[in-house]
């Protein structure tokens, strides 16, 4: 499958905390891996691949005002929102309709980054 997004990096202050957060929210393991001299959390795609990472890098700081990313959590939107709360995140805007595109919730992760969760239904 072809995607518009080639790769993305999510800044973190604490890699282990961020890995636990995203593993719980996405319902799939974020792989901790050393790549060169950098330790990363490789984020999973729904088909089992990897298409982004979490990293701690000086000068690359978490922000609520950064790039807008929506993660597909189809079939588990309510569960993902609950996991965000449990693992140190916050809900900025609870589950709401986005018309023909399904449903979305706006989240702040455990590190202070803003992103969205998206699904075809509100469950």
C-alpha cells in the first residue's frame, strides 16, 4: 500500500515513557531500536510495518503546535482514548464526528505533543 507520509519523527523527553504511551494507544508494540548512535521507538503501521519513530534529540522538543498527525485506530477508538488517559496523555477534544471521514479525538501525548486518533466509527 502506498502512503502520502513517507516517515515522521515524534519528539520525546523520555523515550521509555513515550514508547509505553504509543504502544498502549495504538494497540501494537512500539519497537525500541538502536539505529546508528540514536535510540528510537519505531512506530507500527496497521499492516505490521514501521513508518515513523519517537526520538529524544537535543533541540527537537515536544509541542502541541507541531505537525498534525492522525493515527488510524479503527475499531478501537474508545479504547485508544482511554489508553491515552491511562498512560499520561490528555484528551484535548473528545470523540467527535468529522462527517464522511468518520470520527476523531484530539490527544496530547505523554511528552506534550498534539495528535489525533481517527476511525470510521465512534467505537
